[in-house]
C-alpha cells in the first residue's frame, strides 16, 4: 500500500497530483508545515530531513519529488506519465531535477529568507534576489511551453504536475504570472483534467480562484 505524507500548498502537491493521475490506490497523511508537524518526533521517524513529501511503500520510505514522481510513473506504466523513449525519459527527469534544484530554491529565498541568513537585515535583499530569480525561472518555463500542449510535447508527463506547483506559488504571492501567455494557457489545460481538479479542491488551491 502507498501512503503519501503531504502539506497543502507545498511542493508535495506534485506527488499528490501524480498519484491521482496514476490511478493508484493510496492513502494520504496530512503533515501540516504551518503547524510544524514535519518537525515532530513521529514524522522525523518517517523522514529525518523533516520535509514533505514522503511516500511510504510497503514499509519503506521514499523522499523527494523527483524520486517519488519517477517511481509512481514506472510502477504504474499504464498511466503513461513518462516518455517511452529512453532519451526523452531522461530529459523529463532532467527537467524535474531543474525544478527541484533551481526553481524551488529560488522561491524559498522569497518565502524563507531566514534559511539563508541569520541577520534579519539581509532578509529583504534575499527576498528581492529570490523574486528576480523565481520570475526568471517562470519565464523559462513559459519558453519551454512555447508551441507545446504539455512540457514534454504532446504527452502529459510527471513534469506537468510539478510545474503547476510553481504557477500556484506565483499566484499566491501575486506575481504577474498571467503575463506569461504559454504558461497561463497550459495552466488552463491543466485545470481541465479531472485528477488535477480533485487535488486542487482538496488543497483549496489559489489556482481555483484564479481560474
């Protein structure tokens, strides 16, 4: 049995969306970041790094979106969430890695500047630097979507739910993300997917108000 530990509004939404799209049977365990539940003794036994998502798989635990999304896509190949061609699959995983190691941290500079400097006097500079970097990354995603239905082309893949996380975060902090025409048109296509809407409704996502 699969059990996903998640927090609404966090990057764990990518794993929730992918599990929902896969058609897999799974359980969910709310682990609220707002309440600090990811730092409790009980959760640290699940993921000692104190982060979500975490996916329990038959007594073992997998962490990090890139790993979870890849695992789910390969375990449920009938959902066709990864390209069949080995090179295109690797390119999809490469895109997810970029989301994880570059796009996500740029937003963290905006939302959690204390992680990067103890001196509060530096926080505003960190936030501003983060906003510029995050916006540049959103523009790059917009460029990746030019002339495409989905991020990898004609096929919906694990890259798409991951990219929706960042559109939602941009909406939350009132960035002018609607100016990004390709990204915004793609977001409209995402919101037409029943699995996506089910998760957004459960998360009470700001994307529902922006629809």
